C-alpha cells in the first residue's frame, strides 16, 4: 500500500499498477515476453538457415564460438542487470517509494556505463588471446572483436528493460526484442555475405581457406551490434515518452524515505553479484564444453575443420532449435521475480506458493510436449530448415538424444528465477557450482573413456540441468514448506506428449508419401498441438478452474466447450 492511502500509479501507456487485477498477472506478463521472445527466436532460426548456407558449418562454428564468449562476458557485465534492477525497483514501487525507484535506475545506468564499457574494451584488446588459448579456435577473434561494442550497448539497454520490468510490465522489453531481432536478421545476412567475399580474397593471397568463413562470421556478428543499438534507441524513446507519468509518480511519493546513492549502489552490487555468478556458472558450461571438446578431439587426431564442423552442427542447429521452446522459461523467470518479491514483502507465503505452483505447472505443460515433438519429428524438421545434406544424420541424432535437455533446462531456469524472487540469491550459485563440477567430470569421462564424441556434450548437459532442478527443488521446498504436485504437473503432460509424439509420426509418414517433407512437417506440427490438447483434457490433466488462471484461459475454455471437450 502507498502511504497516506494514495493509490499506486504506474506507467499509463503500459497500464502498470502496483496491484494487479489478476493474481497470476505475472503469467500474462511472462507470456507477453515469451511470445515476443519466441517470435524473436523464430526470426533468428529463419535467418540462421541462409546464414548457414553462406558461411557453412565451419563459419557457423566461428560465429557460435564468438557468440558464446560474448554471452559469458555479457553475463559478467550486464546480462543480469534487468533482473536485479526489476527486483530493487519492484520493492520500492510496492512501498510507494517512486523517487527511490528512479534513483535505482539512475545508479544502474552509471553502473552499466562503467562495467559494460570496461569489459567491452578488454574484450576487444584480448580477443585474440581468448580465442587462441581458451577456445583453441584462433580465427574466431575477428567476430569477437566486432561483437565487443555490443557489450557496452547491451549494458545500457538492460537498465531500461529492468526499470520497466520493476513496474511489472514486459511490453517495452518484448517489443524491443522483436525490433532487435528483425534488424539483426537483415543486417547479419547482408554483412556476412560481404565479409565472406572479403575473407575469400584474403584466403587466395594468404593460402588459408578458413579466412573466408572466419571473416564471414565477423560480418554476421556486426548485425548484433547494429540491432542492439536500434533496440536501445527504441527503449530510450519509450522512456522519454513516459517521463510525465514517471514525474507524476514521484510527486505522489509521500513516503519520506530517501536512500543515499551509496546505499543504492551497495544494494545493487549485493543483489547482482550472486545473480551474476550463478548465471555465469549456469551458462559457462557451454563455453567450457567447447574448450574441452576441442582439446580432447584434437588429441584424438581430429583437425580444426573437423571438430569445428561437428560443433557447428551442435551449436548452429540443435541449440538454436532448442532455444525456441526454452524462451518460455527464460521469460517467465524475470516476470516471476518482481511478483514473488511483492508477495514476500507482504509476507504472503500462501500467495508465493501459489505463484510457484502455477509457473512450474505452466512451464511443464508447454515444454514437455515441445521436447517430445522435436524428438519425434527430428529428421523432418532438420531437413525442412537446414538445406545442407552434410551433417543431417548427426543433427537428427543430437536432437533426439537431447530432447530431455529442453525440459530440464526450462525447469532449472525457472526454479533459479523463483529462488531469486524469494530472496535466496546465493542458493542458485551454490547449486550451479555443484552441478558444474559434476558435469565436467561426466563430460571428460564420456569423451575420453566412452568415446562419445559430441553426444558426450549432450548427455553431460542433460545431467547438469537435472542436478540443478533437483537441488533447486529441495531449496524451494525447505524455504517455503512447499511440495510440487507431481501427477498433473509431470505425469499427465508426459503421457499426453507420448500419445502426441506417436500420432504426429504417423501423420507425417502418411502425408509424406504424397505431400512432401515441408507440407507434411507443418501439418504434423498443427496436428500435434490439437492432439496434445485433446489428450491433456481427456486425461484430466487440467481443470477448468486451473485453465482460467492461464493467459487467454477463458477463450480456451469457450473453445473447448464448443467442441464438446469441457462442460
């Protein structure tokens, strides 16, 4: 409640209020962000196809390597700024301290300028050393140097996104992500083609055929720099347009509490440091995996081009596809943090438990069928999206073997966000550290003793995410005296997904006999969605009351009643 009985004021254009009209408004906001993120992922998937055709698997490997390093550096500098800012802003907005909330934003901007600028400069200066000695893939230095300015720009845009998220609106972030990805697709493809030609001209004079793919990857990464700049300009325009509303909020601030700048910096650092460390450990596994994978395969007699091509298939095809369904959990996590922060500030453990239960259930209802469907239609999807015949059997095998990774990564991402929303910032750090150590041991054994090649990376990552799920689940149970309902959350969606997977395989087989791969795949996906929904309702995996709490739940209920699946 705002002091003196004054109503809380939000951002008018985006209809932000301190009290939501629905208990599960975080699901709506998370779904908005998820929808935008999925659109962005699909755009990214679409432009990856011509990018792969331009750069080849070796070029994609350079592109992916530089992006993996960039992602880790981004996490150290600013990736978690939106989450930390949203948590601190949400706490103050909830107490009616709008001036302090804005001070958090201003302090975060200064923090981002310093951290992002410093790491961008260091990345550019030491790009060659990082790619040569850490990744054993020296020619990725060109694309990493091009990416360096994006670290600085991303740090700034993260402060704007976190500020709006603290007001429980994901709309500005969602729109900026779509704009960013559209710009990225166009600029990446144009620049990749130009720089690939430049690299080939260098290759002709220097006698190194890898220069074409390496410089082409550098051209592709320029799309990231340009697109994040465009997204930043959009967020700055939104902030400028909302200045009057923000000023009105601050005039209504009668809390009488004024935090010092140093106090805010201290809270910002104490909030962001454990989040950064846990996120870095959570995501650094892929970079470490690549370094270990390259070194072991090099010791086994593989050439740079050979293990680079294998990794390019894994990172440029499987992980790109996997990230589409994972967008849901990645977006629900930041939306649930301010929601749980408010619930804990009210000391409403019942409400917090309800939010945890709904978010986990919602995530599993969507990610389990995605995993089953991608495993069942692995070959049709790979054949439809990636035109290069070379590597298709390996891509299919990786997707089928790695289907469980989608489920465990989704759940581990969400439960990490839940713990952060509950104020248990150090717990995910400890859990991720334990999982990483066990993961690396398993990876090395599978690569050296079991000789599993790229499948060792897949199995070790499944194990890594599963360990985090278990440890996070135990921590949530202890913290909140919480027990997750198992049958409707995991068992029924799994059964419905198995039914769906078998059905879509049959549908694809029948239609592929005369309609071709692309048409048959699209029809199978549509049929799979309908079959899964029918199976889920038939198995009583979801009730009408539960469905009503989901985004657009009432519209879904009306549809089910019309077709006779609900009373």
